[in-house]
């Protein structure tokens, strides 16, 4: 059964046909582009920041060659924008401007269509993509990645046609630019190479690759200097036990993010119009490779919808070329694209008029900032286990915020910054999670957020104190263990562990990797505890503790410097320990 009629009409049928019928012919390319940029500029200026955008804005407060979660491209773009404007538009300005180059690159990949009917078809496919609406104004690493990937393919096609020194340099530059945007760029390079093994016979491809690698060296050195935090996190820190919902959600998300109305038609175009041209063959490998790779990663945990965003490039281009061959297909694309655009514009208006529509998205979770400011009255705020809350608080309060990360939460860029040093010995407000088991905290209900609040006097900063030990691989539940430790204070300040109402204690941490939660903690005892931990000095400790009697099995074991009643962090490198159950009596 044929769903779409194919190749029965010439591309010229579109000129006075379906495009004029739907009132689209009157728009030419430049006018479409201007309208698109104005729409995104207004959206960027009047939509509040998503917490992740605020987090990347925090990146931009200290430009560097790398950050915990991502390479530095997004931080650079935000830094450039905030140098001109201090509001939301400043954060998003270069994301909006970058989209001009992205659309121009896609136009080149589509063959530089000049005819209005062709431009209308290409524009219809693009503006019906939900991803393009989101990342045309939201400042995340995905926007520069899309821009760089589009131009990588432009330079790749030019290099295949003519491996001149200029095209060689531009190909290497575009490879490095993708990697500076997001690590997913490596997949684009690999799948392109898989699609054209002849590149391995081209000496200048090696030159381009080496040039790109040299450009990327500063980021690799940053990773080395910081013990490869990004690679550790992305390669192992996100591993979770398999759940069917991860796979099902991934499949359903592909339907939604590439437009549920048009996605079946785009797949049909991929099937009926396979790309055989050598210049475009990477698009087929990109589709199969990305979908296959991230389907596999669903067996290790949740896959974010935007991770397959780059498939917008081959899907749109394949749909475009198939639409030029089939007037029937083109007719339905334009009709469904018009409906999609209307719905997407309504959604964007709702983001701006969120009070009218009573939306409760992450863009609209900022009222609590002013409320908390009123309570703390200028006292610095430390948030427990969150990188989003301190970022939002810092942007909308104009005051620097901090975080405590314990073993129940993932590390983030705040753990790399050394900003916490400014809090040493100061009075601070600790904003804990709602479930924080604090005996003398106040529960504070803010707009769409509840926190446990405690004011700490003379807070002792010890997050980066490092502890080293050499444990055996097996212990028995309930036994007393002697564990020699070395505690090193890397800070330029002395630490007084017993000072203030949130004193420091050493705790064992038995972490269950299956539940990704602390299973048990116990206190360490050690004789002759010093009143202070000297600056940039080490202490040798003859510590003892009792293995919890209720434990049995395999756990990650570490020592943590606990602050007050906050759960302890990993102050040592976790090691795998087997705990034997006590013999039955």
C-alpha cells in the first residue's frame, strides 16, 4: 500500500501550487529569517531563565578551558552576551545570533535553493521542528553544537570535492569546534568516517584531524589537571540499573521532539528516498548511528531528549529533497507544518504569558528567590545537593551562592570552583533539601519550593579536604576495624573542626551503588584529636570504627568530612568493599 505518491510531478509544480494555496509564497528567504530572529530575540528577552541556563551563566563567571559537565563553548557565548547586556537577553544573545549561521549552513547543505517554493518547503520543515524553536533562544551547549555540526558537514562536503589547504584547515577547525561545544561531536566525526572509509587514504584528512586535535588540546589539558571530571561523569557517573521506562521514554521522545505530526512522514522520506550520494551518505550513518547508540545507552540510564537533536539535519534535508520529487508529499508537509507552527507559536506565547496560562515549567520557578532573600537578609546562602538552585538564586538575586554536595548527589561545577573559601568562619544560611534530617532546622515553604533552613555560625569550610587510606577488601559485619588515615587540608586557611554550631566530624560512608544512596554511616574515633587542621598540611590518624551489623554484600566505602548534620561527602576516593554477614549462632 502506497502512502505517498512519488516522483509524478516536477519541482516546479510547487511554484503556483501548494505554497501559494497556504499563503506562504509571499514570504521570501530574508523576510522569513528576519521574522525568525525577531521572534527569538523577544522570546529570549522576556522568558525567564531555565535553571540549566542559569548554571551555564555561572560557568561564564569564570571563563576556563573546561567545566565539570561540558566543554567551554556555551560559557564563552554567554560571557560575550553578558558583557553587553546583564539580563536574560544577554545570556541568550549569541544563541539567538548563532541561529542565523545555523540556518544559513542548512540552506547551503540543501543546495542553496533560490526558488521561493523551495525556500518555503525548507523553511516549513525547519520551523515545524520543536527543537529548533527551543534552541533558537535557550542558552545551552546544544545550540553551538548544532551550529558547528551543520558547518562541519558544509566543510566536509567541500573537502571531499576539493582537499585544498583552506578546506583542510576549515574541516579541522569545525571538528574542534564541535568538540568544544559538546562531546557528542565525536560521534558525528566517527559516523562520518564510517560512511566514507576513503578518507583514510587521503593524507590531508589526517592533517585536518591532527589540526583539530591540537586546537582541542587546551581542553584535554584542563581535564587532566582536574582529574578528568567530565569523562568520569559521562562515562561512568551516569550508569544506573536498567529500567524499561528508560527505553520506552527514549522511543516516545523521538516521536515528540521531531514533531509527532511530521515524524512518520520524515521516516517515510528516509525509507523511500535513501541517500546514495557520497557527499550526503554521512547523514544516513548519522541517523542509524545516533539512534542506535543512544538506544543502547538507555540500558545504562535515562537519555535526555536533546541528545539526538543533531538528527534534525538529516531528517529535514531528506524530507526536503523528497518533497521536491513528490507534490503529494510536499502538500502534506506544508499543511502539517502550518498546523505545527501555529501550535508551537501558541506554546511560545504561553511561555511569555505564563501567569495567564498558569504554566509550571522550569522557566517559571524563580519567585522563591526573592522570598528567600527577604528571609536571609544578605546572609550568604549555601544550598544542599543542588547546582540549579544556587545558579538561579545567584542570577536573580545578584548575590553569589554556594552548594554542599554529599555522597547522595552528583558532583558539579560548584565542586571545582573554590568560591566556598570566602565563607570560612562566616555566618551563612544553609538551605537544605526538604528531606534533610536536621533536628534544629526550620521548614520554610516558598513559592513552589520547600527548604529546611539553618543559620550556621562560624562555618568551617572543608569540602576539598582529602583523606587517604588503604583498606582491606573484606570486612565482617559488626567487627571493629583499625584504619590508618592521612588527612590533608589543601586550603590556605586553618580549619577548627569543633567551632560553630555545625562542627566537623569524620564519618565512614557505606554507599550502595545499586540504589545510589548512602546505606549507612558510622563515626570514627581517634585519639589526640587536634583543635585545628593546619593550612596545607597533613595529619596522620589512627582511626577505628565498627562495621554496621546490618550490612552484608558489596558496597563502595569512603571517609567523609561531615558538616553538622548534613550527610557526608566522599572526602576520599571510594573503594569497593565486601562485607561478610556474621556467622549464624
